[in-house]
């Protein structure tokens, strides 16, 4: 039984890999390009549309989206004014900078923890009946 099913299983796997591998790579590429396009469209166009773009060759671009088309968009560096056209297919990640820094998050969580300790300390008397 094993001598018969193993070669059939191996043949099925090889056939699936040989026919499906090319299409899977194209779908992943199209998916990444669509995700990049969505990120750029979400950021918008103009000097307030700041983005950080990571390309497939691990190059980072920072600036704002000055122009967005169907196949590419333009990132302009706010400091130097240099513009670079980028194809959506060359993009691996589009991030919008901003948000809270790590130190700010740590301060907020420290305040939450301190508030929890103070609340537990003051409420302790209502639940302990003087035994704690």
C-alpha cells in the first residue's frame, strides 16, 4: 500500500508545485502592490501626506506624497525637495509616521499602573474588614 501511494503523492506534490508556484508569486506581488496603493491612497496627496516607504531593495524613503497615479506615486523629501517616482510593485511597505513614541507609551502605562495600585490600596479597606 505504501509503495503505491507514496509515488502518487510525490507526483501530485511536484505537479502542484510546478504549476502553482509561478502563479502564487504573481499573486503575492499583486497583493503587495495593492496594499502599497491602498496605503498611499489612505495617506493622500500633499505636504501633509507624510509617508515612510520601504522598497523591496530595503531602501527607505521619507517625505510626502506629491503625486499618486495608477501605477506609481512620487515621494518628495520635505527637507531637500528631491522627488522620486516609485512604482507600486517596487514597494514592500508604506507607513504613515506619527503616533506615540516608546517613552511616551511607557509613561502612560506607568501612570495606569500607579492609578491601579492607588485604587487597590484605597479600596482595600472596604474588602478586608481590618484583617489585612
